[in-house]
C-alpha cells in the first residue's frame, strides 16, 4: 500500500496551531495515508521550532530558511547546520517576493544568494519561494547551477513554468490553489504535493484551516486533472519528494524490518 507526503507545511508554528491541534492534525494525516510531512522554516527562530517538532515526531522533517520578507532583519550567512540533530532536509523557504509594497529588492537578492551558498556548503536542496519575481529569480539561480530544489506554490504564468521545466531540474509544488484556479499544471515527474498548511486549503474545504491530511484531496484532484490513476499520483509524487529530500522509502524500510 502506498502513501503520500506533505512536502511543505507549518504545523510546528504556534502562531497558527496549538500543540494539541498539531498532534490531532498529524493523527488525521496518518489516518489518511499521509505518512511523512516536512515542516518549513521561515526564519531562524521558526526553523528551530520546526527542528524541535521534527525531533519529537517520527517521519516528520524540517528545513532551515529565512523568508524573503525577513530580508534585512537578521544575519544568516554565518549560520552552520553541521551540529543540528536531526539534520534539516533542505534550506528554505528562501527566495524573492515582490508582491507587497515596500520590499527591498537588493536586500532580498543578497539574502537569497547567502541562502543558496548555505545550501551548497551543506549539500542540501532548496525550497524556493518566488512571487512576482521570476525575472530576478532565474538570473540568481543561474549563478548556482548545482543547486537542486522545488519551486514552492507556483502561481505564475505558463511562460515561467516552461522556463523552469526547460532550464532547471527543479520540482514544482502543487497545493490547494490548483484545485480552484487556472494555474498551469507541471508534468507529474516534476511535481511535489504540498499543503502549505494552515494556508491555501483545497476545494472542497475552502474557508477552514488547512492541514496535512488534505494532501489526499490535492492528489485526487491531480488524478482527475491528469487522467491518471490515484495510485500513480501517490507513487510518483512520493518518489519525487523522497528523491529531493533524500528520505528513506517507508515501504522499503518496513519490508526490511526497520
């Protein structure tokens, strides 16, 4: 029997979830076949919370990142991930966000470059946050050609998606937005499923808080959209996430008695 992975959520963030709520959401996710989740850091303190949450829960992972909206607020370049246990599975979410007024483009680019270098130094993939900023994103990542990663919550044009697919080997995050929008759909071999919980709740649950268990609804939507059996969506998106984040296949581990 297969399983699903929520490759991007914020269950660890106590701004959104109490400890009891997070525990209940994890339980519901596991009951719906979502066996692994990745908690995404958005600043150093939030990343530490993600690390602690991952350390306390089996098959839960974390990333270290500083969101572009934090550019100029903290120093991150000297941070070392070498002594952290458990070790993060990625650097992120990091990138560029020109959506809101008052952003500092130069500061965001400097921070992004620092985080990309951190990913290279630590041999980790990157969770990219890119909003209204692909014109700067592509030249920056071109200077770090060996970086692997996923473009989280893609919300841009067919042209931008085409550039990602043709000029990088990055994966693309598909979440609840896709279930109620006209966003272009990446090919299955490049998709990671994500919730971004508590945000972007998929249809038919819009209007309530998002949670990792709703990955199943996103997978079912994608199955219909691509005309592919659910089990294939499950298998391929799980394989993609495990490959990018270097996670052990749970079914293989179970078969080996681990």
